[in-house]
C-alpha cells in the first residue's frame, strides 16, 4: 500500500472542540497497520493542497466559521472532484453546505459540497448523542454543541437516525432565497419538529455534529473513511475505544 495524506483544514479556526483529534485517530490507525502517513495542517493564508487523500474540518464559533468559509473558497472543489474523502464536524459540516445562517441571523454562502443548508435552532443543542447510522459503521456516539439545524436536500443522505440527542433538527424550514457567494442575508428562525436524523453524506463527503473526537470514539467510522482510500483493512485492537463508548451508549 502507498502512503496516505491527511489534510487538516484551518485547525486554528476550526479546532475549538478538539476535532483535530480526528487527524490523530486516522494517523494512528494507519501507522498501526504499517501504512505511511503524511499529515498537513493548512493555516490561514496557505493554499489547500490538491494531493490530499482525506480532508478534515472541525468546529468553530460564528466569526471563525464565516472566515473559514471565505478562506477555503473553492479550495476543496478540485480534491473532491478528484475523489478525495472529506469529513467535516459541526461548523465544518455547515460550511460544506449550500448556505449557513449564524446566531445573529446572517446567512452566508457555503462551499456547496453537500446538498444541505443550516439555520438557527430555537435552542442550542448540547449533550451526549447516540446515532444508529445508515452506513455500516455500528452505533455512533459523540457530543453535540451547536445552534444550527440542518436541512438535507435531495442529493444528500442522512448519516443516521438519532437515538439520543438533537442531530440535524429541530430546524427552521422558513422560505428564503439562497444568497449569492459573497453576500449575507438576515433571516428570522422559526423551529419545526425534528426530522430525527444526524449528519449527511454525499459521495465521499461526510458531515456530522458529533464531537468526541468522533473518529477516536467510533473506530469503525474511521476505518470506513480509510477504506475509501486504501481498500479493505485488517482489524485492530480497539479495547480503549470500546471502554470509552460504554459510558455513552444506552443500556442494552
């Protein structure tokens, strides 16, 4: 097997909740299998490399989120078109959509890599989350802390069904024209019932509200992403992850 390049996109802006741990989790799981890893951290002002295999985006506050979307621009379009895998968490997930609205009610254009849009929830969603996924990675666990509710369009599929927590909803389904790139629009949110889903995926692009870091707590999900790059992988001893997960999983 050849080496794998992991690109952590703007971790100083999108690293508020320790999501850079996803880079560490992926790197560890590759090295433990004897696969070479190159980890690249992209900071403001630096171009996003085209040669990456997996691109990671994390969480951040409103101002950092809007700045990150502006700095990334079309920088992920080429890698995604080439077949790279992307995992984005919380603010990063929202950035990948067509638009996202901050807590002040200003809507910003997203990157358009996921057919989703985000508007404010009536209340912030905070707490442990358990998700039964629609992809073969076993039960997902993590911690959510977000004010946005995300609506999936026709091209995006939900990552899973919420067992505990809020996930993508309840959401604002109010009318409104999507903003043109570079423009902002103020909207008023109105919450509607949850659609019961969490996250989204489209091709090799994945978004979720799960912190944790999500890939450290959910090694099968990490291996699913890695398998998209390197193919089938031998099993690893995930005893420590299993112990951490037991505190978040509901009783059998």
